[in-house]
C-alpha cells in the first residue's frame, strides 16, 4: 500500500499541474501569436491527447486498485500477476503518464519558442501538409513577427515561403501558375501589415511581398495566371489605400527587371519551305508580354486617379541601365496611340467589364468601367508628354515621330475619332500644375518647343489628325479591291440566280417555242455600292454585300415570270378554299393537264381541308408543279395543258456590253455575266453614266456592280390557262364564284 501511495501522489500531483498548464497554454498561445489556428493545431497534437488519456486511465486504475476485487481465475505460473494486476496497472499507467507529461512539456516548449516552433512547422509542412494547415500556421507566425518587428523570425520564415512559391511554379511548368488560396492570402496580409509601418520598416520583406518576388519569381519566366494578376492588383490597391508609394515602387522595380529577364525574345524558326515553324510559341510569348504591359498601364491610370503624382514621377525615371532603358514604358508615339486605342475600346469588345479586371477603389456602379478607361487613357496622354523627355542616343530612336495608322479603314477611322478625346485629356494634363511639376514635365512650353524645333503637344495632335484624315480619305479611294471579295460576289450571285432559274425548270417546256408566241423579258441589274466591302481591309463588316444585288435580280425574275401568268390566263374564278379542288373535279380535266402552284399552301389543304387524293405534288393523277411563292399570284393556282407550257430562255448578252464593261461569265449553266468596276479607275463615260447626284470625288469611293442577264419568257398565243383563286372575306378580291360558274371553255 505504501509503494502504491507514491504512485498516487505522482498522479495527483500531475493532475493538479496538468489542467492549469492546459488552460494557461491555450490562453497564452492565442495571446502570443494572435492565431486561432495555432491554438487549434496545439489542441490536435497527439502528445496532448495521450497525456489526457493516460491521466484519465491512471485515475481509473486507482479506482480499480482501491476496490481490492479478488481474482476470479487462477492460472498456474501467472497467479502472481493476476493477484497483483491492479497494482501493476497503476504502475504502468503512472509511468506512461509521466513519460507523456515530459513529452507534453517538450511540445509546449516548442510552441512557446518561436525559433523551434518555426522549424517544427516547416518540418511538418515538408513531410505532409495536404490541407496546408502548417503553412497557414506559419503565415500567422510570419504576420505576428511583422507586427512585433521581429526581423530574425520574419526573415527565416520568408526564406521558406520563397522556396514554397518557387516549388509551386516548378510544378506548374508549361501552364499558368495558380497558387493555393493560402498563398495569395499570405501575400495580401503581409503587405497590409507592412503598409501600416512608415517608419520602422523591413525593406527586404517589402520587396519580396509587394514587389511580387514570391508571386512572380525572378528569372524563371513562368506563365502568370489571371488569378495571380488579380492578386497583384489587390496588392497594389492595398498600397494605394495606405498611401505607401514605396511598396508600389518596389513592385515597379521588380517588374521592370522581371520583364527583360523572363520575357526573352524568341527568334523565329523556319522549316524547309521557309515557313515559320514556331508560330504558336512566338504568339504565346507576345500575348504574355502584352498582358504584363497592359497591367502596368492600368496601374498608371490608378495612380493618376488617386493623385499619386510623386510616385508617377519616380516610375517615369526608374531604370537600371545606362543609357537608360524603361522596360514598362513606351518608347514611341506608335506604342502610345496603339495602347490608347486598346484601352479606349469604344465598342467594349476588349474590356466589357473593366471594373472587374482592374477595379479602382471607390468606383462602383454601372459607370465605373467607363471612368476607369478614362483614367487609363489619361495616363496614355501623360505618357505622350513624357516622350518629350526622351533623349535619343541611337539613330533609330525617334520619340516624337508621327505614328502610322493601322491597315484597315475601320481602325483608321477609330483612331481619328479618338483624337479629340485624347486632345481633351492632354489639355487636362497640361493644365494640372501639380501633376506636371511632380513628373518633371513642366519644361514643356510653347517657347521651349519653338527653341528646340519641336511641335507643341496640342499642335502636334492637330497636325497628326490632319495627316490621319488625309490618309483615311486616300485609303477610301486608293485601297485596292480584293480579288477574293470580287470572286465571292461572283460565286454568290451565280448560286442565287442558278437556284431561282432552276426552280422554274419544271415550268419550262422541253422544246423551245419558235413561232406564234408572246414574249416578255427580265433584264439584269446594276447598283453603285461603297467600295469598302470589296477591299482587303474593310472599315467594317458588311452583311450581304456579295448577295444583295443577286437577290434583287432573283426576286425580279420571280416577279417577272409570275406576272406573265396574269397576262396569259383566259379565265379566272374566285372560289372558297373548300371548292378549289372541287372545281378541278368539275372541270374533269385529264392527265395531259398540269396544276401550276405559285401561291397556295398545299400542305394546309391536306391537313386542314382533308382533300382526298391530294398530295404535295399530285391530285387524282394530275401533276402539281410547285413554283416559288409569289406576291403576284398569291392565293392562286393555274390549270394548263402540258403542250401549252412556256419557254424560259437565258439570252446571251450583247457584244457592246462585252466591250464596254468586260464582264466575266459567272455561270456554266446559264448566260449570266457580272463585273465589279472600281469607279476610281473607271472610264469617264462609265462615271458620267452613274454620277446621278453624287459628286465626282465622292463617286471615286464607290464600285459599280453589274449583273448582265436577260430572261426571256415566251407563252403561246390563244392558250387555255385557267386561274383558281382562294376567296377570303378578309381580302377585297371581287365577287365570289359558285361551282356552277366553273367551265373549261
């Protein structure tokens, strides 16, 4: 009993110590690191759980021992163990409790010693940290060390984070790098803590976090994901919020270096046929560079909006080479106006939701995107003024050279339309004395420009606009027509006209009428059309430019053929729909007759009126020829003998047309010819014929479209062509006929 009492004292002593320790550890851990996650991590430690389990099991073993329960079994050779099992259990549990207590104390010392705790978390993260629990705990320790200005701990952890971010980039090879959310949260929270301090600062940490070293890397050239760009933008907004320009400068410094080390120029490679074989790779690198620069032009707009003029002045002069090279800033006016047009985006093709991609703090609502674009464009106007500061040191450097217009007329027009707004932004910049002074652009005056033989910015823009307008007008007239566009007009026209003529093939008799007939003609069409759709680089996308004239002539052919029915019929009856086919029965026509249908819906008669023996193409053995629907013969069908069918002839063109217009035959089946004549290069005779109310100068901006075709329709004289018309009480069509009125002759 005396020996066991010593164990009881040990357990009771540990029991008295354990729970106060537990409560103090939890309370002080929360106070020490300001992290609920670390408290939860400590609660989940196995050694703590084991200590509590052994403490409880020791108490239970004391209870069992104190009951002095006699043994129920006897096993020879084991009776000593059986009879003293309760005491042995007490001793064993007490020993395990003491061991777990020392392990527990050691774990507490690890948690309370930051240097040991940091190493402990790193080891566990490297061993297995699928849920990133230890990484998040390290993030909390890191944030706490920043708050407490513990440079030793923050530097140690930052090296670990640097390697962790690098590992993610290596694992994301050949695809955009998307870090776990915990990584992005770490960077954001770190910058927020660093941004608060403006006196006791940690430059190395500021450079790694706000500079983007962790997120971008240094020289790996990994592809940046949209998620990472969004995080970088949030970090910039944070620095602007706390008006900590140094954090922005760190970002600019690192990205300046990152641009020329990571986006290396790739040379084009050629195959045996001298075609570029690595086009996809070249386009990918170009796209990545454009996205990176776009981000930093948006950053310039944000700084201008927030009036961080001094910060703008610093990034305008930042360089790491001599002679100076400014990687994130334009070198030519061509770049400036191309970027300006890119961001102005009047039709919102490129940035339908600018406020989502590059939000400005404080701007909300439906107009926020428009305002953001305005400030980025304003930054482009400021960069325009910066061009005056560039001193050329190479023969090809011409910072104030006029830009060239893009190739298409549409882009040219868009550039011209954007110059007035650019001029307004430029005037705003010049009139903002604080901005001009902070960015060292206050030397740009009319006197200075006159002295050094440069155009004053406003004069520069005015002359540039005149130049652009002259080039645009010249392009309207002199841009060559594209052969493929003309051929497309020919092909589409031929297809439309062949289809419409083919649709009357069953109406056309097999043998051509050569005597005793009446004839009518449907002739070709011409029209004057703006030449822009027929150029290689049109100003806009033009719908139906290749089909409008062919469709017009096709409709004329349909109307022309259908109109000849009205000029050739001998009798006409206005009947109720249910009597139409009864009238055919009454006429008792035989199989040498045909039913011509240019106007009624046969399927409606089949399904609604339920006419017996009626199909889409036959009625009681009489063939039905369904012709194209016609306004001229709407609601009509015609009865005609097969021998009285008309001749529909495609007539050849006259020789004088061939000489004057030099048309091309566009159909192998029919005599269809066409031409596209550039009125800028046409003969005076053709221009005069088509001038109408258009001046000669304006006429040069057009093309003359011609379709030369003549459809001749011949009907026999004195034929029996009977028209049956649907009567409707909603249409005023005359007096209704009765069935008794219907006769064949």
